[in-house]
């Protein structure tokens, strides 16, 4: 991205010219293709472009919207784009911004998933993924470290993280139960010892200024963004129909226990559990998609996560890979329509995963715009985030087991994969290297090893 430049209008105290729907559409389309780097990178891109360069809204309004999105289940960067699009151009503006944040990633992942499942046994592809799998284990470990260093501020939160790890690793308790228990602990703890459950700081300082913004600190809330019970009811009804109609059609056409119907239901539940980012919900996805439904194997899940890390869009788009592989392998539309089955399943799970995110913004945005003060009652979220650290650590153990002992503990230890994983972990944790660069380097190493050495 280019260095921030304040337009000349800022020098004379003038805000930017009004932004047309077409201008906004082109920006959101561009963002959908360049939004690499996970939520931190995506939020950074939006901040630089929308606050610093274009001055579509002020620093304070940006952070106010971000704080709300951080409290919600779902991909916070995609929800932030939806919020800003809605604030600027009403409901259609939010829908366009949110859809374009996801749509390019969906198309790319469908193509990559097809190449993977159809040609993954070729030496070239197999070699690349041999190096990628250990890198993914290191990436998940880095995620646990990154979230933990930010969230575990005291012994109480450390204890919650440790308990959640034991609960899912040793007791195999379901992820939703762990989240619900953590939320209850946070709710009670926030009343008994509120200082132990304070949230971390914001992503930046709200007193920065890059010149007058189109939506500035003191800009009145647009009429469409004012809270009205009628508008809230309309959004709730439309949202319920957008979920119930396709779910009803799937049930009527294929039955409740059909793969497509169960995918819709499973990923609806997953969408409500993505507190703390995509890595938080991945344990729930692997519990269901791998252990319960057998839509894909642990090795395929690791490969899918690698593909998700190297494509634009939110990392939770790995669900599109899960859907594609599940639909393709199950041959939902017969042996002659494997790609169609995979693509349909990928689109289906994307719909049910992201629909709640749009509803949270369109329904809750007016409530948030009614106040520009900090959000309260975040103690349950603080406890959930602490629990998520333990769950993600379990995910790293899960991936590490399948990478380092590919034939199980009774088989040989893959010391070459262990060295690749160690090198990737050092690159990520010690030298702070870019995730995509680490994956690329490990993939090349795996290809060389598979073709010329192993």
C-alpha cells in the first residue's frame, strides 16, 4: 500500500467530497482482492485507506465501529467493512461492502479446492503440501501465542485458558459448552472482581486526526442509521426469512439428514461461535466436520487452512474449502457432477456462515450509533477470549500429532516435518516473518524434499 497522504483539502480545513455509491463499490471490490494478512492486516488496510488517505470517516468513528465488531461473533474485519458501507450508503452499501469482502475469496477457494482435490496426489502438489502442513501447525501455535499475549492479563484468565485446554483435550467437551461456561464465569466474575475481566486496549488511539473527514467526530448520525423499532423488526424478519427459506427448501428437497442440510445447520451454529477470530471456531469445525460428519480428513483440514491463509478475505473462509471437499467427496449430485457438488456446498456454507454477520451489523448498528462512548459489559467476552487461547492450543496439538505422526503413534516420527515446523515457528515467533512468506518457503522445501530426497 502507498504511504498515507493527506489531500490538499485537509490543509484548508475542508472535508472530502461526498462519495458516490459507485466510488464505494469500486473500493470494496478492490479491497476484496487485496485483503491479505488476516484481520489485523485487513483492518490496517481499511484504516490507512478510509481514515488516513481518503478520510471517509474519522479515527474516532472508525474505532467506535471496530470496538462493536470486536464484540460480535464473526470475522471482525468483514463486519467492519459492512458497518462502514452501511453507515455511508444505507443497507445496500453495507451489503455490497460485506459481500465484496468475501466473494473474491470464495471464487478463488473454489478453484484452489478443485485443483487440490482433483490433482492433490500428483508429486508436485503432494510435495508442496508436505512442506505446508508443518508450517500450518506453527501458524496455529503462533495464533495461540498472539491471542494469549493480548488476552491473558492475570492469573484468573490464565486459569480459564488452562481449564479450557483440559476440557477439550482430555475431556473432549464440545466447544459450545466451553464457550458458554467461560461466558458465565466472565459474567459472574465481572460483578465480583471487575478488575480481573477488563478488556484489552483498542487497536489505536482515538484522538488522532488526519484532517476533516466526511463522517467526522461531530457529524450527526445519518437518518438511516438512527435506531427505530420498525427498522429493527424489518431486519429481523428479513434475516429470519433469508435463513429459514433456504433451510426449509433443503429439508424439503433432500431431508434433514442430507449432507447439504446438515452443512447449513452446522455452519449456522459455527457462525455464532467465532468469538476471537477464525482460529477460535476451527476446533468446533474439526470436531464436527472431521470427527462427526466425516466430510474431510485431518490432513485435508490442515491443507485447507493453508489455502485459507494464502488467499484474500477472512480466514474463516476455510469453511468454503470444508464445504467443497465434503460435497465433492460425498458426490452429492452423482459421480458426473463432482465439481458442481463441491461448488454448491462451498457457496452454501459461505451463505450460512456469513448471514449472521450482516444481520448483527444492520440490526445492531443503529444502537451503536446512538452512543459514541466505549461499550460496556465485556467481561463475558474477556473470559471467552481467554478460553479460546486454550482451545487454539489444543488445535495446534491436534495438527502437530497428525503432521509428526502421520501413521499414528504406532508409526514412525516424521523428524523432517518436525524440523520444518520448528523453522516455521522460529520465523513466525522470533523473527515476525509474514505468514504467506513462511508458507511459501516451507512449500518449496517440501517440494524439494519430496522430489529429490525422500
